[in-house]
């Protein structure tokens, strides 16, 4: 018993004392008194321990396997197989010569050409419909050509004047012509109104919109309530147009015939001018449907050629290709019938054909003996000299023909169909005119 008690007592003596309580953290006053140099340096970032069960070498192998699987998944959803994807890459440019004299070439060639990246959808993934950059560039050029061809050749020429005016405005007021604001467009329209009518201002604004579309610039600057209000105010301030074009009457045709007989034109030129006027008068032709746009240049899609005219004993047929209301071709046929008077279009065309002789099928019909083509400017000049008034133009034959049909009892629908109108614009052309010749 004594031996067991002694052993127990010795074990108790050798046992370690209980763990002491941790020291209290320093108070705020102690922290304030601590020197910055005595502060302990920040501990280095702990190295992440390897996942349990994997050694560092095994982790590297696992990461390589995951990367390989991701690359295989991306290739599976690519636009084509890996072999096709290689073929769609941009060809690498040849390296610059070692001793080239132009340092810009060396700088440019120092950057490698990157492969086209696939498009990313809303969910952040790669779509199989990703389009290579060369295809997108080709589609962009094709879209540019379609936008440029969305207006007729005559409208494009008219727009060029408006675009030049807008560029002059931008230079004058230090405005970027490819990034105008809504207020810039408003001020441009206001400046135009000082020297031009509201109709011309609208045409110039359409020209600016067309120009921005061709340059792939958003046209939101053309859409503002303030611009609409400015145009409305211009209409109220300027009032309606004071000059109106009037149609040819029977007396006008007689005066023109007398003027041609006394003029210095050759016999073939007199016959050509007379046939053009009567053809447009009875056929209700627009100037662009039978006249050339330039004295030395023709519009192959609009200018009237010999292959479009067929003259019979008592009638003639004019086949139109492209018209204002049929921009894609097949403008219809115009029937001309014998009137048995001094203003018969069939007899005028027959007389001109006899004097013109054999012509090429693709050659314009109305050509002077000198080889110059009859244009709207030349025909307007002849009409104003013959009738001694500025109220007539190359459009007066169309107005006069519509007025004659209405005077002879034709309904508005018949006049609209004969003139190939799609809107109610013919209502302002149906004007009663005294002295018109009988059909």
C-alpha cells in the first residue's frame, strides 16, 4: 500500500502544469504607443496545399487533362472541323525584308495576324454560326453596294449637290461630317432656308441621310422633333410655291411648230424635236423615260432606244423599261394612236424615221444630227424660246396630255392609268386647257 501511494505521488509531481491563459490583447493605448518599426511584417501568402489524395505531380497531370478536354469541346462546336477551320484562317503576311528602307513596314510586320474569333452569344458560349472575318467583310461590301444603288442615277446626282452643301457647312462650323449631332442637322437646315425653299431643304436632308447610310453611320441624328418643327416653321414662313409648271395647250403646239419651221435647225433635227414633243405629249411620258441625262452620255436603263419603239401604219408602241414607279424594270407599254391632225404622234415618228435612216437598235432615239443627245435641259430651252415663257419645261408635255384626256371626258382613274401614276399626284395635273387639239 505504501509503495503504490509513493508511485502515484511521483507521477503527480512529474505531470506538466495546466496550460496558461493567453495574454490579453494590447489595449488601444498600447497600440498607439507602439512604434511603426516594431510592427510585425505581413505574413507571406500561404501556399495552397494540394488536394487531399493527389500529389503535386498528379495535380499537374489532372489540369492538363482538363485543358485538353475543354479544347476538344470548343472544337466540337466550331463552325467547321479542325481542318476547315485551318483553311478559313487569314494567310499570314510575308515577313518584311531585313534591310527595308521604310521603318513603317517593320513596325507593321512585327505584329502577328490573329485568327478570327468566334462570336459570343448572350449566354457567353461560342456559336457554331460564327462567321469568319473575310466573309463578313465581303458581305459588308455587298451591303454598301446595295445601299448605294437604292436610289436612281438622277437622284444620286441631285444628292451630290446636297452632300457638297453639307460638307461646306461642316467645314465652316467645324463639325465632323461623319458624326453630326441632331442640333447640327437642325442648324444646317436653318442655314439652307436663307437661300433655298423648303422643298430643296428636304431634298438636301435626304441627301445627308443617304450619305450617312453609305458611310455606315447611324442616322439617328436625322430624327428629332426639333427638326420637324423647323421644317414646319419654314413652310409657314415661306408659304406655297409661287412658280408652277403649266401644261402645253393646242396653241402652244402650234406656236412650237411655227418656231421650228423658222429656226436654224436642220430638217432632221426639226423632225426629231417635233416627234419627241408629240410622243411625250400623247404618251404622258416623264422626261427621264425618253430623254438622255447628258448630251454625251445615256442611261442604259432609262433612255429610250430604237429597239423600244415599234411604228405601224396607224399606231405606235413604246416599251418602257425603268420608270419612276417601276424601278426594277418592265415599265409597261405606251400605245400611241393616229389622231389625223397636225399633232399626230404616229405621223411625226414616221417622218423622223424616214429622215434618221438606219440606226443601231441600242442607240437613243432622239439624237441631233451632230451626235448630241436630246436632254431635258435642251428641250426646256427650246420650249421657252418658242413659247416665250418660263412656265413650261420638259414636264409640260405630260401635264398637257393629262389635261387633254380630262377635257375629253376621261375619268381620273383612266388618266392615272395612262400616266402610270400610283398616287393621287395626277389630280394637280388634270387642268382644263382651252384650245387643245382633238384626239
